[in-house]
């Protein structure tokens, strides 16, 4: 193969996905459903020739990555740069609670998320810089190899915007189901999105 191929996965579901709350940096475990989604990702990737697995250092991502890596006997590389967005004071809140706490900021979150700094947290541009630093290093370290990267919905959406050469303004237009897979290649210094939001019930694009 030419260049680096990245299988960019969103971790499986947690209790805070199933009864939705802003998760952010909360160190949540996979739910039973999330474990099943991770196992389906493992099966989807079983015939792929990846040589390394990188993951966010948050538990839900690490658990997903461990399930994927185990059949190939690979040791995980945990990266803080792949952690989810820092929601600050919104972490743990439901969306109605966040809206009640700051209606104007919540409106911007829905309508112009690329402009938002979460209260006591970070912006999507800050997340983009730290996550892309990890991705660029992975491609540098694994030329002409296949690699799995496990991260979070906010991170995968922002990275996909980056790979497509746009700002984070289209953030809400990019579907990322729990336990989904995106396929990215880097060739001749350029990222190419090959598949998005693939789940085990669908074939690779």
C-alpha cells in the first residue's frame, strides 16, 4: 500500500451515552451495549492488517481499543491528545441543564459550535490542534502501514472536518454512531477520507 491507512474508531457506548449527558473528560466505562459494539468493531477489523493501536487515555476508549487489539496481540499506545473535548462546567450535565445554566452559550453550541469555548473548558480549534498533532505523528511513525485509532465523537467529527479541509462549522452534519469506524489514508502529504460512520451492520465503502 502507499501511505498510511488509519481506521479511526469511535468508542462503544457508556451509561452517559444511553441516558445522555455531556461526557467530555469523565472517565467512564463501557456499558454492556458498548462492549458488544467494541466486539463488533473487532470482528469488522479482523481481516485488516493493522500493526498498531492508538487510543485516547480515557477508559471507554481504552476498553474499546483493548478488545480490538487483543486478537493480534498488540500493545496499546495511549495518547492524551486523543481525549474528548473538555466541556468544563458542562461535564455531567444533560442538554436541558446546560441550556438552563447558560442559554446564550447553549444556542451558540447548537448553531455555531465552532465559535464556542465551553465554560471552564476548551474550544474545538484547541482540540483540533492537539488531536492532529497525534495523527500527524502516527503517520510519520507508520509510513505504508495500517493503524487503528480509537477516540471520541467530538474528536472524530473535528478530525473528519480537518481531513476534508474545512473548519468545524459542519460539525453537526457529520454522523458518528457509537462504535463506528472511519477510514482515512494519507498519501503524498494529503489526507483522504475513504469511509465515514461505518458500523458493523454495513459493509466497507
